[in-house]
């Protein structure tokens, strides 16, 4: 569901006026009205603020809202947590829904003997198609990628075609994921993973030990 439609349905269901949404999110009423009418957000930071607000209001555990019925009555519904998905690492199988919320986004689990990266689903048309969103859990790539923020990932179908010096999310055969800049190594069949934070040493990784590489399509500010 596009963000404008989601906002419109949320306000209608909760009987919340736009000034209240603007005050809670720090987004101008003018922008919010434009999004409701179909204009796609061009500011990723503002888009993120609205998504976080709607998630908090609708998807918080235990949140209950009233859904109108066709006969004029209402039914009370408990909203589900934000949806999780699984991205197969070693194969190009379609993403699957993850129903066990004990699987943390960013973790790698095994499904039918296949390694799968767990992440959140996202709909953000202005950044293009992405596979999932995961959290940033350390300060290795600060200041550009802050600990506590999030990154939107897209799996590379041709793993070894990369742009030297760009930032990627690499998952190895030990099911460990790293957010790093990547460049070719002087060693055959290897790459070098470099952190922005100099407290983290460079890592040499053999291509044969890499399960998957994801391009970073966008980052959510902390």
C-alpha cells in the first residue's frame, strides 16, 4: 500500500485531523495533503518519519482499533506487528513471509536447509524496488551509516559484479553479515572489506566464502 493511501485510511479510521499528524511527525500539512492525493514523497527522511508514526500508531503490539463494517457497526481488531520477510541467500527463490517474530531483522536463519536473511518489508516507490530493510547494529560505518539506523537492501543477482569503493552488505558462509566498502584484493578470487571507522580492521574475504551481496539502496536516519 502506498504511503498516501495508508495515511488517508488511517486518518479516516481513527478520525484524526491532518494538523494532529503534522504536529506529531514534524511534517508540514501541505506535504501530507499532497501525499494523500497521490504525490509520491521526494524526501526520504520525511517519508521515514511518517512510516514510523503510522507503525507506532497502528502496528504497536497490543494496539486495537475499530474497523467499520458494511452494516454500520464496528469490529475491534488488534493490529499485527510490522511484516517480516525472508530473502534466500544462496538461491534466487522468491522472498517468503516470516511469521515467527522471534526472528530478528538482520539475522540469518535456515528454512528447508537454505540460509535466509530476515528483514522488514517496505513499500517506498521513490527509492525503487528493494528486498528488505535491516537495522545497523554497530558503528563500523559511521558517520554515514549510524548505529541504530536502518538500510534498505537489494540482492545482487550477479554477485561478483561490484563497484569498487561502494558500500555493500555482505553475508558469508558463517551466516555473518557485514556492512562495508568493497574493493578488489591483490589475492586471487578475493575482496577487501573496509570500514569507515578506523577501529575496525580491513577484512579479506574469499569469493567462495560469500553467500550473498546486497547493494545499499537507501539508509534511514537514526
